């Protein structure tokens, strides 16, 4: 069977985006549902890959292309290369996954000296024809012949300057003709050849160039940034479509629209258009377009047609569409449609509203949102009470506030961004080649272009703040300067932009965390109904617990008690406890800590009531609570110096015999206080030296501390159980869970459990209640995994500490790995992901699965969760669902993401493939 390289829009399978690309498939679909799409065909992505592999087009492709062109000629009545009614086409890229502006497109192809004359005769409009011609030469020159835009722009700008013209539309036919001729010369000078006159040669070169753009830097960077893998999109299709013109006069227009507002999600006509212009003018932001509502007055009949088009698209695709159209001499054509990229707030709102309108199911509403997108909803907003005056205003193009140093080009933004600086990228307008600057910047500000300009679309897709078309700002890239009135903003100056209002401010403005919208609550409620795996929070304070509860946490999966020890009112007590040399003294110090811990736990349990709270007993090595040896030596030296000063003060007082006229410091400290401080510091120093370990993270920490200093664990266990008892007495329902860290053997658990049992009895009898709580173990050592069956005899629950378990499995120290070699491993493909962010399912995951199986054999109803950082990552959550964990626990801001990911994991469980 011979391979079919291309499909006419009447015949292509509108569902096959992998083969026809998103744009091609949609053009087929739109044609076949009766929308007015200009005739055309699509060359498959497979052909692209074949071309890129073999370095040449398949030998029979061009024959097939000729047959397809014949078909278009029949449908349009025009002739490709014809001198009377010439067919002009666009050659457009389009891969399976939309990558807006990342690959190349050529317009007006088919123009040469003869067809140009034909076009002039046909339209009677030489200005229009030369305008099309000069655009074609430049775009073809840039894309197919690799000539820099600048080479053309100098001539264009010079003619405009000489004529004293600002807007391109003011150029006359003669001027455009002159420009076209100059452009033809540029091509000759740059390539050594004349501009190709043969229209099929033009077509062949363009097809190759569009295929090549799949491997271009922009496209490769974009795919890497958005993790677009070869199985998601492989190669670009090429669409060859009859040109329709929005720039043939005042009954022509071009526009782009969204079926709903992509900034807010509101169900309304949304978009912009330009009369007498080509599509590129709107997208590139060369002229500032008008809102579509004005079309209702300007061309009421066409506006009504556009409403019908919008409704048809949304009802058919059951998804918000981002569409492009052209009106040529009063006829509306739909040129393309794709699923609209929106910010998180708009995605959430449209999901909920489309379900309420009966357009989509709840499942579809959940699945259409990438869980990671919800992170945007936690983006800062400007503090509402700030009263900084706005310096200038542009269009609110992508919501959220951003603050940073002004930078005027993408390369500098990338360089400074890599150094960890906050950047605002300032451009007159952005182009696809600026994409690396977007990745590095916190926000984007342009002085030209509308809400559908390149800058706006890309920033929205990335969830970055963007203010577009701030026309009061004059940007001079060469001088690295932006001027607003008499204010000069230089590179490096800090500004703040508010992408929700379009305001621009000098300096840094305080920001506040946003709150949850009602729609998000509804959506996540649906997610919870579907998800099987629960989402808990890692939280250590009552405030943290309240925040986690407000984000919908179903419990606290990890409270690291050491974080409570670190608060400034406890640390001195903890240090006293550590420097003790005997148990009795340590018990005295612990007795002071006890009521504080008990109070903490009470508040924590109450904040999470009635949900479970897992409290982990002390984990880090004790030296972490003490200053470093170096610091202590310096402090002791300083105290000795001070001792001398005190002595000097004494001598002064004795000598002068009076102290009334002397300043305050002279009557404060005395030898005794200083000596006490020196003694304490020396004790600390002695302890620091005693506690020294070569590898503290693999040393005396976790349950090993509990074995050596059981009095510490005793105090913590008593605080937890008494806090629970006090809550119960107050009628607060609680579910405490006591968790032991760093366990390697069931004997450790047995010993801690014995302490728990004893304290439980005491508390129950003192408070005259029965306590309901669980006892369990972290699983974060490899031995714990291999002995999980034994551990489960004592543990009612397990929580995978995948931070430590990953370090142990890889034999990596996280800090060293991330600072030294992990980036290289990731970039060179030695490791696909950072295993400290995304669970290594092939290695660590295998241990987890084995652990869960062993544990279930001993205790079928054991509850198992994960509390390492990976627990908040959607990919890891899918794996955890797959091995049937009961819950994931993650930091509060990841909770909405994890809730949605948990629903996705359930909905997509049949598609889950675990690579071995
Ligand atoms: C872990 O090891 O995954 C864990 C949660 O503990 P920590 O990060 O506190 O060591
Ligand atoms: Mg750990």
C-alpha cells in the first residue's frame, strides 16, 4: 500500500490530531460540519518525520501536492500560478499539540511577477497587490531562505521615514512597489539567487522550511519547557490553504476570538479585529485592534454571523475555542480553531459553567484542567490598600501581579533569570523568538498590541502577568530605556505590573495571597467525590493547619515536631534540654517544654478537627538546634572581650567615684551575668563537639534519638495524648496519629509502642476517657521497606518519607545532587526527572509497591500514605493511586493541585501504564 502524504479538508479525519496536527484536523472537521473554511489540504506529521529523518522530501510527495492543488483550483475557480485569477495559498505549521507561534508560516504564496499583475488586474487594486507581494517576499525570505527580518526592515523603515509616514496603511501603491523591488534585491544579495518565480518551487521550499521549523530553537525550547514529548506530538503537519484577504478594503477585516473570555472565563463574545488588515497584523500587535463589540456597529450582519460561528464551534467541540477569521468583501471565513488556552481562573470558571449549561460532564470538566495550572490561583495579587500611583496603563492581558527589574531583551532576561533575579521583560511587541525571555521573566510589559497579541497569548498560557499595549510608554531598546512623560526607566530599575488591571507602577508594591473562588470550591468538591486517594497536608503550626483546611486538606499527614522546637520562645528550652548531662536534668528541661507542646497539639488538632493529624516524633540530629562550633567559638571570644569591658567600666566608676552622669550601659551587666553566659556557651560548645558526626543525616537521628533519650519521646507522646484528651473533654473530635521516623526494625517500634501504651493508660485514667488514636511508622529507609511485614505488626499506618527514601535508594545527598550533578543528569537524559520532585516510580516506586504488599499481608487494613515532597506532584499521585495508597500529604499550596490530580488518577486509571 502506498503512503498517503496529504488529505484534503473534505476527507481528512478531524479526530486524528497526531497525524494531521491540531490545526489540520480542526480545519478538516470544520469543513466537514459545514463551516466556511477556505479550500485546502494538509500534509501529515508522518511526512514531516520522514523528511527530517531522510533529509529530503519523499519522492512522490510533490506529485500528490500537485493533485491536491488541482482540487483546490477546482473548488475555488482560481489557478495556481495563473495570470488572470491567481490562486494564492498560505503554508502553515500545526502539530498535534498547539505551540502558538513556535513554528513557521508563510502567507500569499504563489505571487510572482506574472501572478502579481493578474492580481492587480483582477482586484483593480495595485496597492493591495503590492502590499501582499512585499509581505510574501519578506516572510518567504525569512522562513524559507533564512534572511534576517532586519535586512528587509531597514528598507521598509527608510521608505516610511522618507515619506513621513507612521502607519503602514498610509503607504501608497508606488511606495509598496518600491519596497517590493528593494526586497527582491535583498533576496538576491543575501542568497546569490533571484527570488523563485516558479510557484511550485516556492511551495516546495516552503513545505521544507515549515517541516524544518519543528527542529528550530524556539520550538525545541517550548517543547522542553512544557514537557511535550514525542508521544504527545511528533513532527508538524503543513496546511496549504487558499488565501482570503482581510485587507482588500473597508468591507474586509480580520480578527481573532475566544468563545469565552480567556482572562475571566465569562461567557461572552470576546476578541479583537482590524478592518482592512491581514491576520498577522492583529497577532503581531503591529496595529492596536478594536474590541469585537464594535463590529456589531460597524458590520452588524457579519457580527451576527460571527456569533453563529462562535456558538457552532463551542457546541461542536464542547470546549472553549480560540478561533481566527477573515472577512473578505463581506464574506466570513473561519481560518482556524483550537482549544483556547486560558488562565487557571478562567479554566475553572468555564469548567463549572459548562457543566451547569449541560455542555460537558463533571468528569470532562475535571479532565480538561491540567492540575498544575491551579498553581496560578495561588499567585500573588497587589495589596488592595497600597496607594502607589499608577505610572501608566496598558491592557490587562494576563492576570496576576509581578515585580522585578526591567530588562529590554529576551537574552538578558534569560541571563539574569538564571541568576535568580526577578525580571519584567519590556518590549514594544514580542515575537515568538522572545520565548526564552518569557520563561525567565516574572511578567511581560509591551507598549504595542492587544489582548490577543503574541505577548498576551503566551503569557496567559504560562500564567505569567502581562500588561500589553501600554502606548504611553516609549521603549528604546538600544538605549535600554523606557520613557513615560518625563520619567525615565532604565534597565535594572524595579517596576511592578498588574496584569489584572493593566496598571504599571514604579518600584516594588506589596502583594497578597489570593483567596479561593466559589467555582474552584465547586470543582474541587467534584474532584473529591471522584478521587479515591485522599489529600492531606504537611503542616506544623495551627496557622498552617487552618490554611491547609481552607485549601481542602482531609487531614495533616505530617507534622514535623522539630519545627515547633525552633520557634524563638522554645529554642532556649530545647537547648537547655540538649546540653544536660544526665537524665534528671533533661527531665526538668523537658517538663518546661511539655505544656508548650501540649498546647501546640491542642490547637493543631482543633484546627483540623475532626480529621486526622499525624504527629511525627523528633527526627533531626540534635546538633541542628545548636549553633555551629565556629559561631560558638566567636561568641565565647566576644564574651571574654566584654568581660574586659565590664572590668574597664568598674575601674572607671571607681576612679571617677560617681555614676549618675554616666550613660546607661555602665550600670547594666556585671561579671556574674557574663560568666553565666560564658559557662552556658562553653557547655554548648562541649555538646556540639560531643554531638559531632561525619554524616549526621545518616547518624544519630530519628528513632535512634528515641532509643538513646526515651525521655524526649516520652514527653512528646504525653503531650500528644494529653492534648487529645483535653480536646475530647472540650467536645472537639480528634484523630491523632503518632508516627515514628527513620525506623529500620520492628524492635524500635516495639519499644516506642511500649512507651505509648504506658502513657495511654496513665492519661486515660487521669482524664477518665478512652483515647482513640493510631500508632505508625515512617517508611524512609530501605530496610524498613524490606522488613515492612514485621513493622506492620506494630504499625497501624505507614507513611512513605520519600525525601529520605529517595536519597537512600539513589545513595544521593539531595543538596549535593541538586547543586552539583543532577542538572547535568537531567539535561543529558541520564535521568528523566529530578527524583526529589517527581517520584522515581521505577526505583523508589518499586520499593513502595513491595512495602505496601508486604504490609497488607500482615495487616490488611493498614493505612498507607506518602509525605515526601513528591506527594504533591500529579505524576507521583497517579502512581500512588495505582499502588492503592490511601492518601498523599503535601504542602498547603499544592493541595488544590493534588486534589484535582487525585481525581485525574481515578478517571484515567485504565490508561495508566507503569513502565518496568
Ligand atoms: C521524608 O523523608 O520524606 C520526610 C517527609 O521527612 P523529612 O523531609 O522531614 O526528612
Ligand atoms: Mg525524612
